[in-house]
């Protein structure tokens, strides 16, 4: 008969959650207590909790899902999503667990329209738990996951009350972005954001659209830009803000063309490296030299940013995926009668200065 976590707990004189912590959250225990539990487990021949084994014993299928907003082709083209997937795949406990991708532009997967009466496919036994990444506020799929008590972890957005969350201080990092340009003397600054709402709008935005934003990451970053600009004496109207309406380079280049041909800006702050690199390409096509006549700063620090000398904000996308996957496995391994308390992990970011930005005095020289 296989040794269970309950057997180890009884033999060690501790609770089942303590046994789980010994394997998954050692910081919750003293070194001595953890060593004692592991010694008892070894003497009993207990191999440790395992998501796949637990799923088989409980009748679950041994699969987790990744919920994302856009179509699959974008997931495999977006550097940040690729890095996140890499991080998820690096968690050893998931080596034998299937990963299902749920693009939420597919009505059959979210239970909208005619499929609504049958419920979401994700809620009908395809996965044991979910990682939710960069969804708009109050998305119906997230509300359904919460309603059905499916274990989940959110990466970046949305913020869900009493849930496991992995992210960064987007607003603070954005203030650092804008402040870098302000410190270089720039005051004619353009802003390129990917989208505030998933409604297909492209073009200049006003305060009303800004305040209606449902995409948390972009909303927080734009708020950071505005806060830094306001502290420097610039109003929202002094910033030329263009919404690309998409996350891809083509959308970014169209937004950059609108910005650079209708405004006399000396610098551009972009809410992602994809948008920033698209701006650099468009500037080159318009005979604007970066950084001689136009400074550009991005966000994310994707590999191409290094190659092109893009000044940017670095964030740990791979580590986000690793941490989220571990959070989810901890939930799946926790005893049913002792669920884990929700946890938030906020990673640090840093400004990486390269060659795509320079002071306004240098640009004038």
C-alpha cells in the first residue's frame, strides 16, 4: 500500500500542510522541522507530492491550462509570452503534466454565445488548474473560474481578490521609464501603448478613454507615465498618446507613423519593447535618427532589445512563469481540507540604459 502524505504527517507528529510545506514551501518551516519531516518521509518510503500522481489517484487528468486573451499565433510570436511559457516548462514537477493553451478569442473556450449554456470547455474537465495571463478586468472566463473554485494563479492581470498573483510594480516601473526621458531634458514626449480596451480602437486617446481602460497593465503603465510627467509640470494633454490597438509589430509601426508624422516629439516612451522597436523601425523609414533626433525607451528587455541597443525596463518574464507554475502546483498538492492561503509575488524591475536614448543637449549638438 502506497504511503500517503497523511501517513507521513502522523508519523512525524505534524499536520498535513506541514508535510506539503516541507516539499513545496520550505520557508514556512524551520530548517530543523523540515529536516525532521523529510527524514520521516524517507524512512517510510514516501516519494513526495506529485501533481500527476495525485491527479491519477483523484481521478483528475494531470493537465493545467494557460488562459490568454489573444489567438495562438500571437502567443508564439510574442517574446514575453514565449519567455513565460519557458518558465512554466522549467518547473520539474510539471514535466509529465500536459499544458493546454486557452486563447480567449475563441467563444467555444470561454462559453460565450451558443456555447454559453454548455459552459466553458476549461470548466468541463480539461484541466486541473489554470494560469491566467494578462486578461482584462472582470473577464467572464475569470469570473467562471472563481465561481467553480478551480485552482488558478494570475500573472500580471487581472487583479482578483483573494487569489494567487505574480507580477511587477507596473506603475512604478513606468514612472522610471518616463523619468529617464525627463532627466535627459525631453519635454516633447510621445507615448505608444498597445491597447487600453480589447475593442480594436487605434489612434490618439483622450482622458475619457484613459479612464475607461480595462487592461490593467497598460492602464497602470500609462498612469505611471502621467504621474511622472505631471510632477515635471506636463499635463496629460502635453503628452501625445497613441493607442496601437494590438500587441504586434505591425500595429506598433502604424501607431508610430501616426505619432511621428503628426507631432513634433523628441522622445517616445513605449509600453513594450515590441512597440518601441516598431517605433525605431518607423523612425528609420521616416529618416529620423535614433537617438540623434529621437530617443526611444521600451519595456520588458526582450532579446531583440539587446541587439538593437534599446534602453528599456527589464522584468523577469521567465521567473514569473516559474513562480506561477510553482504556486499552482502547491495548490494542486495541498490537502483538500487544508487549502493554501493566497500569496502575491511582486518581482523587481530595473532600468537598463543602452544607446537608444540621449540628452536633448546631445541631440541638439
